[in-house]
């Protein structure tokens, strides 16, 4: 995992070695203060012309409203059938939520975990990728003692994200300009791609990650 600070937050790239000649790269952007853009995978396959993301919008000190979105680019439209299939796989199809946008599978019913499926088919026994993520998050309770964590090198993006949020809180208190507020950041994309092992992922993918150039017209990455 490699994380690059940017004028909006950060860009991270994860490298998975496929063989001696090729690496598979997965990228994601974090736009302050709560917006994630990530490379899209459907049924284990990279979606070359599709980006997905989340927005975690605080409602109060202990709850967030999560908005999930996706879009196609380079002429690749996401039709209603494909959209419905993806939403179902993510665990957020129409039949998976109530009229007020709350999950039917939730903490009160143990996310409808199926122990037989957990034993024989999947590690979690919970249907829906997002629902599995929610189960991990919600089961920790709203406020967690992070001093008891043992983060590793693969958690670098988490560490940097927390530092950025703390710094933003200090800047807000001091009346300083906050990062991540410019509409030009919506032009960035997150992609997955297979590239030669001898090429650095950012060199190979920068023009696709920033198809309209740097988000603010200057150097994208801080030194």
C-alpha cells in the first residue's frame, strides 16, 4: 500500500503481484472530509470504465448517513439491469432497505447472519459486501478506544486519514482554509489496472486518475 498526499486529501494505490511480468493495481481517493472514490470490481473483475464511492455524512456525534454511488465513463453506461445486480451484490438493493433508507439487515437482527452459509460457503455468512462492512463497523459501537489498536503498514491510509481529519479540525477552529472543498475534485477518477512490474503505478495511471489534469491546476502532490 502506497499513499500520496494530495491537495484534496490523498490517493492510495495497492499493488498485487500477479506474476513476474504483471502487477494488478487498485486505487482509491479520499477527498476531505468524508468522500471516497475507489476502483470498481464486479464479480472479481476490474471494471475499466466505472468508478464507485461512498460519502459518510455525519448526522450527529455517533451516526452517519452513507451515500453509495457509481458512474460509468468513456462511453460506458450503467444500465438498469446491471445497476440492480450490483446493488443486490452490495447488499443495498430495493428489497434490502426500508422506506426511510435503513437496512433491513442490521444490528438488531444480527444482520440476518446465516451460520450454515458461514460454515460452508462464505467467511461472514452475511449477504452483501456493504452489509458485511457495516456489520464490522456497527458491532464496534459508536465510540471506539483507538489507543488499543495495533495498526500495521497496510493501515497506512487509515493513519494518514485520521491525521488529516485532526488537522482539519484544528484549521477550522483557527479559521484557516479547509481542503477538499473545490468542485474540480469531482473530475478525478479511481481505477484498477494491470501494469508491467517494472513500471511504477502512478507513472502508468496518472493520466487516467486525473483525466482533466491536476485537480487545482497546480502540482497534485505535496512534497
